[in-house]
C-alpha cells in the first residue's frame, strides 16, 4: 500500500486510480430504512380549510347610541348575537404553531329605535390570528381583527353610515372535541368612531365551533 501511495503521489493519473480503488474497497453506507428500526420522516403539515359559527354577546352593560342620518337614534349593544366565518390555517412551525386567516359576517341583536321598531347592524370582519398548541387538545391564540362595511338596517331602512371601525384585538382558547372539530372561546376588544365625534364600544365574547379539514 505504501508503494502505491508513493507512485500515486508522483503521477496524477495514479492518484485518481488509487482513489477509485480505495472507494471500491470501502463498504457502502446505505440509508436506513423503516425495517432497520429508523422511523420514517413525518409528512409536512398542510393548509387546513375551516368554517365556524359563534354566539356573541357582552358581559357588561355597554349599550351604544348611534345617530341616524334622519336625526333618530338607535341604542343597544354592538357586539351581540352571532358570527359565521370561513378561511384557512397555515402551518408556520413544526411545533404546531399556525396562522389562521378568516373572513366572516357579524350581526348584532336588535337595537331599539327612538321612532319605534328596531335596527340591526351587520359587519364583515377580517381576522389574522396565531394559534399555539399547549397539548394535543388545547390551543391558545391571539391576533387582530378589522370590521368592514358596518351598516344598519330596519326601522324604515334607515342607515347610519357615520361609523368607522378601528383595529381590534382578540384572544381565544380552542379545545379539540374531535379530530376535525374545535370548541372556541374568545374575547374581542373592538371600538367604532362616530363621524359626529366620540367612539362606541363593540367589545364582546364569543362561544362556538370551528370545523377544520
């Protein structure tokens, strides 16, 4: 072997031949297979579409008084009744951290009208939240929310267009009931600014179900 190395050092072609010979004499290293006891690599997480519904309400008396264009007033809670949404969750980290993006519709309970009858407000909230798994069933989340096209209807089709939404903040807890069904509890801090001045509290809690596919 010493003589071969000495010859290879003087001749480049010999060095190449020696390298090939040594490689051929070394045992080959095969990739481990599941049969050898090594676990196969886990498949990457995929995007999960979702739909959900929530019952919403307030924990305290925070009725707002909204002035309509005709001078009449509507009063009541702006955070109540129900919400429906759809979107998707996007995996961010192998530890289970995900980004949830949704769009939905939120409708309030009836607001009393000074001229008699009632009004309802609807809005179309967009949400972006991060969800982190505490264990295999419990997740915690938080993020931002912005309500688009908030409009009033009812009581003679009077509409108050003088409300401007401000970015809201939400916090949530999710508990997995089944592989594709999650129970959600959340709190949203949300306010509206009136064109005539002042702001209105629309903060609310929510309790509902989310189906993830």
